[in-house]
């Protein structure tokens, strides 16, 4: 019973209860919103939110991206070497190349790709990554980078170099020279990472898993590799693909004379290193690198960046710059040189592109 002198109206009680329910609703909905916000960020109530991708318009430091790229190439190389040494390649064909050869894939390709892709993606979740092999979400790994930049990179590149994240494209080749890998021709095998900014190659890493040699360079930054002191432009040694060396040999001999040496080799990474001063006994030396057929951009981007950083050039056979956006391959073949008159060489080789399409 209500205290004497106070009479409770049923309507008043109802209004009071509705007001109370309204207050409780707003309090609880605010609490739930906070909970869902935390879950969306990957965090937990009462703790710091987990790392989120950089917001649109954010930046990445190319020096840090180079450090992660060097680590990724080495981690992928570990997988490549482990699979080859265990002789558990599980080789299969992805189809046919344009030349009609088997486009081979092995466990080395797959496992290297997984390590390299997820290391880069975890460290830089907001950048576009293009890779030769399919990335299966079921095999996702969280591979953390410890934010350590190697001393050799810090010596060459003394300050951070920030660029918009949306301008960056990363190209991964988890195992270059798969055909040679299956033949146990280990000297040709590399793992590679390239970073393009607005389609232009600016960072390149080429790692040789079986000698554990790594070459890296940043355009307008620094490098741990250099050009040789001299090159033979009159009768050059030309490194070409093992699969169609005869195509190049015919025109090369006609253009440069019978003293020209043709070096058949596997892997685009190996061929670029052939133009440089590389302290690796398994590495042959050449003056020019010529390719006359279709080639994928993850095969050549890292080498292009390294040559560009050292003052060299890699272009199509028509002398055009290669853009590392859009499609994943180029039709125009390529010519790579360093310390030479590149455009004069382009003019000497007018028929190579036609041969590449025959």
C-alpha cells in the first residue's frame, strides 16, 4: 500500500516504467556499439585494438618495404631449397606456355609463395600484391616482421622514403626458373620481389637460394650490388632463354658479327645478375640480356628496378619503358643493358620482335 497521502495513478506508473526502459535501451545500445566496433577492428574489450590496415590515403616507407622484401625473398628461398633437397617436388603442369612447353609448378613454388606473400601482406596490408602463384585463403599464415632494418640497408638509405600506399604495387616471383629447378639446375633458380610506384619499378630484390646470395637496390636510394667496370658493346656476350636461344642467335650474329657469344640460361633473375658484378661462382657474365617472346612482369620487375637503380635500362625491343600496372605480362620482348647506348642497341635489333611472334 502506498504511503498515506500519496495516491499512485496507474497511468503515471506506466509512463515512469516506459521512461526507465528508454534510458536502459540507450545505455545498452551504446555498450553493444562499442563491442561491435572493437570486434570489427580485431580488438578485445578492455585491451588495445589489433593492427588495422592503413587508412585510405596512408603512406608506406619504401625503406621498410625493402627490408621486408629482402626477408621475404630469403624466407621463400628457404622453402625452395628445403623442397629441392628433400626431392619432394610434387611436380605438376599448370598448362602450356605460348611456346607449347609445360608451365610447371612444384611444392617449392607453392610453399615459397605462401611465405613471401603473407610476410609482405601482414607487414603492409594496404598495398596491392601480385604474385605468380595462386594464394589459397585456407592456407593463410600470419608471419610477423620484427621491424628490424638490416645494417646494409641503413648504411645506403639513411632516411625513410614515404610514398602513398595506393601508388604501390608489389610483384612476387616465388620461384623463378621452375623448369630448371625440376632438372636440378640450381644455379639458375631465384626468388624475387619488386616494388613499383605508379607503375615504375623502384625496389628490386633477387635472391639465389642455393648460394644464399641476395642482390637488392632502390632507385635514387642505394644498393648492395654494382655494375661491372666494362662491357663489350661491339661483340657482346648475350644471355638468352634456354628455350629459344636459336631465335636470338640468328639475328645477334647478323647484327654483331660471328664473334658474338650466345649464353643460354634459365630464369630472368639469373640473366639480369649476369650483367652485374656478382660475387657468386655459379653466376655467368654477359653484356646484354635479350628476350624475344611474351614474358610475365613478376619475372622481370625486380631486375628492371635493380638495373634502373644502377643506371642501366630494361625496355621492350622497341625501346619503350615497361609499366608495372595493368596486365601481368608484356608482348614486346625485352632488351636489358647497362653502361651502354641502349637506344643505339634498340635500333640495331629491329627484327627480333618479329621473330618472337613467328
